[in-house]
């Protein structure tokens, strides 16, 4: 019986295991910091184990929603506790649990109000996981909003010198997008018959929605998703939040929170308002181009390592937008691959920036020089991660970008925009060159040249710090060499979604 309860409610166990951890933390005295730290790590590790079981339970050849959990919540308004996963959401659930576990270990560098920190941290993890498994729009929105509160306090209390400014800016941007997104959700509810928030059911009813209605709702939903991605010009909260946030929170912010926006576009917008998505396909591709090139150019101008990685995230998420806009199998595969790969690569980069900041208390690129002699292992790991991020073939960063660009070079015939997309892809390819430029320039200024005697006492990366980045490096190499590790899981669901959207939008 216990086994049945577990297997039938695996998604709930994954999502709410961190909440059980919060309850346990309430009973641990705040003075027992080591117990609090390791208890929190243990519960994130249990969630990671559950996500490994999820990989085993999900059939990679099945394109449909699997492991469904359904219970009526507010019957009068058609609100249900409805969860499920497919090949699009499973990689993001695994990514979230993996980064949450590693970032919990990296959080050992937090020295103040540790109990409160980990309680908010575990609440944040639950919110992120809930977004990726929810199939009811109100449940989706509930978890979307759950993420906002702990992130605000984690930046505002444990962040850097300008933490209050960064936290308020993040809160206001996200809240604005969430309110407009809620209006779009309510419009779908009333237009769909005012009896359900079920995403799958609303997707079936989408064919009865007029084009003007779909355009308006798509734009309302897009504002909420675009702020999370973040899409230019709604990106300005991201560098401030990254620079001020503690290292572990930057990891989750870049590694997971940004993916919520891309996932929302795929799961909600394309499934329920497909004609609105097609109407906005070319503008979305243009925004992807702006993100790629603008983000890379601004990253090149940065003198703070953390800010450089933050703007690189703006650039890399542009490939996600470009792949999604194309409405092709390869484009969608590239978008989801890029989300996963960006999560592991940028997560590693933020962990590595935290390593040097904990020792030197500065992130200034020009403050260092010749550091490879003093910290050779750290230099090797950082170089490996930067090469993955700039898209070196054989590492995971190359695969997602390549698929997104190739998928967008020949967009879906439904769009009938071949020339425009080809021009956008060619222009976007310049972002790859710029990305290589700023990462290689950063590595040169930090690790090469004359050794700065100021840092003679710096010690190399520790075993604990290596442990937090080693799994991510293994994944960078494994996916770079054998992308089928993810593609085999993702592709059936992506093929179904592309065919479904194309059929609703008038056929291929």
C-alpha cells in the first residue's frame, strides 16, 4: 500500500519534500547550524533521488502527459490539483532538483540567520518544482507566485550592499508581469466556458477562440513569461539581482527561474493560444536576436565577473526564444536543450565566481592576473565551464545553440517567413563570436599574464567546492558528446506539441 501511495503520487513527493524539510527545520534550534545545513541538504537530496525515480518511471517513447495526479480543489470554479509531466517538463524537474541540492551545499558560506535562510530556500525549491509539473492554470499561478516571496527575502536579507534595491526591483518587475498574466488566465477561463482551468482541456477548446482574443491573451501571458526569461527590454532586473544575490541564489536564479519563462511559453501560450503564438512568431524571433546580440555586447563591457555571467544569460536565453519562434521539431528541441544546458553551465559559472569571491572579496576582472599559477585546478574548471558556455563543439552549450539556429533557419511552413528567419539566424550567429570574445578575454585577464602578488595567499578550490561543480561538468561533457541523453526523452512530446499547435493554427 505504501508503495502504491508513493508511485501514484511521485510528483507530489518531489514537489513537497522540501516542505517536509521546512517543518523539520522548525524543530531544530537555530544555534545548531550544522544540523540545519545538513538537514536541508538531505531533503534536497531526497527530492533529487525522487526525480531520478521519475526518469525511470517516465516512458521516453510516450508523448502524452504521464504520472497524472488529479483531485478537485475548488469544484465550484473548476480549480483542481492537477499535476503531470512529459518529455518537456521532466528535464527541467531533474535540473531543478540537481541544482537545488548542489546550491544547498554551496549555501554553507552563508553565516547569518542560517535557519531562516534555509526555510526560505526550501520554500523557493518547492515553488520552482511546482511550476514545472502543474497542469491547472491556477495551480501553476500559485507556484509561480510562491517563488516570488522567498526570492525577494533571500536577495533582500542575504545579498550584497545594494540588496534592498535589487530585491524590490525583482519583486516589482515580477509582480507586474504576474498580475497581467493572471488577467490572461482569467480571460481564458471565462472564454473557455467558465468551468475549468485545466490546461489540457483549454488546449482542446482553443480552436473556438478568435484570433483577436488569442493575440490579446498571448500578449498578457507573454509579459509575465518575458520578465522571467528575461526578454529585452524587461531584462534590467536580472543583472542587479544576480550581482547582489548570494552565490547559491544566483545559481537558482539563472539555472531555474529563467527557465520558468521559456517553459511557460511552451506549456501555456503555444498550447492554448496557438494562433496568437503564430501571430507573434516573427516579433519573438526578433526579440531573440536582440537578446543574443545585445546581451553579448553588454557582457563584453563588464568588469565584474558576476555581471558578465548575468548578461551572458540574457544572451543565451535569446537562443531559446529563437528556437521556440520557429515552430519546428529541431527548434523546439534546441530551445529545451538550451534551457537545460544553460542551467547546468551558468549554475557552474556562478558557483565558480562565488569560490573566488569568498577568498578575495572582489569580483573585479581587472583585479586579478596570473591566477592560474596560484589556483591551477580552479583555473582549469573555470576554463572548462567558460568553453561550454561559449558553445565549443563537444560540450553541451554547442548542442542547444546549434539546434535552435538550424531549427529557425528553416521555420515551419505554417509561418511562411523563410527569408525573415534566415536573416535573423545569420545576424544571431554573430552572438556566438562575441560570446567567445568576452569569455576568452575574461579568462586571459584573470588567469594569464603577470601574477598579482596581492593574491599570493589564495588557496585553490576545495573538495566541497569541486563536489558542487563536478556533476555539472560531467553533464556538460556527456550531453555535448551524446545529446540523445536528453533528446530521446524530449522529442516525442515536442513532436506532439509542434503537430498539435500547427494543426490548431491551420495545418502544416
